[in-house]
C-alpha cells in the first residue's frame, strides 16, 4: 500500500501532530519525514517482499474463517 500511495504523499510534513499540551513527545521535522518513509523500498524489491509476506499467510479454510463465509 505504501508503494501505491507514495506518488501522492508529501515529501516533508513538518509535524505529524498538533501542538504539545503537556510536553509529550511529538514527531516533527526530520523525524516526521522519516516516519512517512519507514516502509519505503526500491520498486525492484516489491515482488520479493510480496512473496515473503504471502508465504507466511495461512490459506482460508473452515478452521480460520467465520461460519458460513467460506462457500
């Protein structure tokens, strides 16, 4: 999903939060920009990541599906 949305994502956001009310930590500046890019991988690596992710996913069967949903 990150790869699909990357084309419309801002490169820099300045801040991911509003102002701090009680001194809590906020992602601002460079750290906010890095948070947006945390899932970025080179486009050529996408098929390998897809294979890696799908290989660990269980197949749907009656044991892991709500009753009546798998026909």
